[in-house]
C-alpha cells in the first residue's frame, strides 16, 4: 500500500476491515478489537465535534499509556485536530507553559494517578474551571482553553468525561464530511522537546508518520497478529509514532503499560506472547535484573529495538541471549525525525548493535556535514548528522526562529549530534554537539534546568552537567553558586526541584561553589566544569566502593 496519501483515520478504518477481530489495544482491564476501537474512535470524534473541537484545533493529552490516550489521539486524527502530548511527569509550570504556548482548546487529563493529584495541578493552572461549562470555559492565562475532559467515566464539576462525550448523540454532526476534509499535511501530533534556550519547543508531525510506521514494521518483521509491548510513553515519539502507528497499520495488538514495572513486563511478555518491543538500555537493564529472568518463557520475542542512550556490548549480548530474541536492533532518532532515523537490520550480527550502528529504513536522506561550512564529510570522518525527507517535522509550533535555526533552506534538519558513515553505509553516533544529556531515555537540557534553579532566591548561578549512571545512563551533576551572604546546601537545591520539575531533570549530585572557571571575558568554561563533574563523580564512586 502507498501510505503517502492516506490519513491516520483512513488507515485505522482499513485495519478494522482487514483484521476486525484482532486485538488492537490491551490495557487498563480492557481488550479492544480493531472493530470495537474504530467504533469508539467515531463516537469520541463526534463528541469532540459537539464540544466545539474541530480541524486545526489542539487537544492537550495529559494521560498515562492507556486505551484513553489512544482513543484521544485517533479521534483527533479523524477530525483533523492535533494532539499535544504532555509528559505525565511534568509539574504545574511545565504543563501550564505547554498549554499556553500550544493554544490548546481542550485538555484531556487524569484526575489522580500514582497518588499524584493531577486535578489539583489543573486547579492551580486554571482557577475557576469548576464553575465553567465545558466548551465555554474562559481562563485567564490560558486564553484558548475551552474544555477539560477527564478520562473514561471520571466525573468532576466543570469537566466532562470521555465516556459522556462518547455517549452523546450529536445528530447535527457530519463526521463523514469532516473526515473527508482532513489533509495529509495536517498536523496530527505536537511533541514538546526542550532545547538549549531552556524553553520547550513543540515539534509538529503530520499523517506522513504512516510512512515511517511502514518502514519500522518492515525492518522489524512485524506481522498481523503480533503483540507489541506498549511501555514506551505515548507522550514520547517512541511510544506514539514509532510503536502505536506501525502496530495499528499492520494488524498488531498494542499491550499498554501505565508505568514501567519490569516484573509486570516479563509477565505480559509471557502471558500475551509479546513478539515486538523496544526500549532504552535502562529497560533492558531492569529486565535482566529480575530474579529468574533466564527461566522465563520469552521465546515469543521476535525483535526489539534498543536506543536512546549508548548501548554497551556486554548488555546487548546479554539481552539478546537471556530474552531469547531473534533480533536486537540498534536505533537512533529524535523527536524531530519521528523517532527512528536509523535502525540496524533484522539479521545484522550482534556486533552491529554493540557498536550502536544503523542504516536508513526508508526513502529519505541522512548525511554527515561540517556544521560550519555545510560541506558534506567523506566516509569515516566525523561531522554533524543532518536528515532530510518526509520524516523531518513540519516545524516547531509558533516558533519560526527555532525552526529556521534547525532546518536549512534546503530542507536538512540539523540534529546537533555527531557521527560518521562507514564504508558499509552504517551511521555511527560518535558524540553530541549539544550539551544535552540523556536520563533514562529522556533528554535533559542544562539550560532548562539551570533556568529553573536560578529561580531559587539563594542561587545566583547554576551549571548542570551529565555524569554516568549504571541504570539510567546519565544523571545530572549540578554546580551552584549561592547569592553572596546566603546559606545554601545540596539538600536545599534538590528540595527546590522535587515536585516542581519532572523527576528526570532533578539533579542527582550538587556541589556548592564560590565561583566557576571563566575566560578572560568572564564566560563560564563549561568544559572544565564537565571535567570537574566527572572527577568528583569518580571520587564519590571510589569512596562508596571502599565503604
């Protein structure tokens, strides 16, 4: 099938016709076939239209992995609306910024989960919402927000539940006409990624994610009836675009996990006969640490991708042998490039995965360029990785300056990562041009964390670096310079962060210093602080080993 001229709504209808009784979504005590899911998407789509949400509108989704998240996204795709995915670990200031910057017209949320009071956070962001009529809400500071929808059948004053929306008749709604007006280039999802400026940017993707889904499915040998483990967060490109989309297109069942629990994951692999999965090294590290993992029946596993952080040869070999995988494929990708830019072949030797190498899997371009001159580098030489083609985002929402900085006039997306292409055509990542570090698969940007830290009344300036961590890959090491005459300690800094920013951004280590190394022009020498952080980290590790 030529996926270039198909919308996601059309793709779902075709899957429901081709595999009506196959499981599509399993999770939260529900098991929905393609036919059932497609019908529920229609009902929710009508409910959104009745609420005043239509083509071009933005619907913020603040839900954990669940049938409700997927229903929200596919219903929006069907009517030409765009889902704005929100990290469930984000706190009030982070979510409020995204709601405002994205012009979200509706917010779909959980009242409470993991003992986190999401409704309480919504109350802080949208005071007075409880007395509003859904669809007619007016909140100072969130001028576009008109409705708050709670998942499933949850009820609260000033809100409407998904179940209630799906139960509405809405006889005047012309769903078929609305669906026919949807165009391939309409944005289907906005995924926020932080950056060197500290302000998150919303990367927009359109229905062409279906092309990427086809390529991923082909590269991983996905077949109708395969079960796919859906533990990667749906708010992340790896969960939505790179997992849910290929599963939907190819008649596969997506077994969602509301949170990562390695013991539960092993149970699901055995019970549901999972064939396809993927994850960051931390996920596989956790699985290997489970008691009795070698005796578990995981022979159903066919293929798994691994990426998001460097993969060590030792863990790659152990993962493949212990979990009885036919194929373990190294992946490289970014939010702006649909999640998978390169992937090692299904039948590539394990040495390829150990070296974190991959090849392009579709009709797009990947090159290595001199970042200053824009001249392409020869094979075997390091340069900045650039990507061009359908998998590159439409741009950053309402941020033309950042879009122009990221995408050249010729259409190349500048990743900021360093790599080289070897004589066999493999792309190998050799470093990062940016200061970003990766905590358990989530990108942590020093500028964003520093900006928050410097909001503390006793912190004059902060510098954040990444240091190694056995389980998470990297964690934050922060140097803080206190305001003269004030008292500040590491516990104060960490306490300031906890509960206020996402947990992966919270520094693991803190050093209070009198000043930073600087150049003659007073510019902070970050590379020296990075070296200092590594030295201090190694000293701590050695002292702990001696205890």
